[in-house]
């Protein structure tokens, strides 16, 4: 197949109407990708929540150990 023939075939394939099976398969693939992205974002958000909860606990604990005359007022 020549470059010209393969280019024409490629352009025709882009412009042709898709079958219902192709449309559904593409949407399903996109749905899986979006779900994966959402799971990644949820994991990141959960890690940020845990980090800040531990940070708050550590800071409150440290603050409670100091008196009004101490370093932290």
C-alpha cells in the first residue's frame, strides 16, 4: 500500500459514520479512564485529609504543652 493509498484510507476512516458498537466501546473506554482519574483524585484527597488531621493533632498537642509564658503564646 502506498503512502497515498494509506492516507486516503485514513481520511475515509475518520470521516465515515461509526457503528453503534464503536460508539459504545469508545464511551466505555472514556468512562473507565474518567473513573481511574477520579479514584486517583480521591486517593490524593484522602491522603491530604490524613496529613492535615495528623498535623492538626501534632500542633494542638504541642500548643497544649506550652504555657502562656512559653515560646508559643
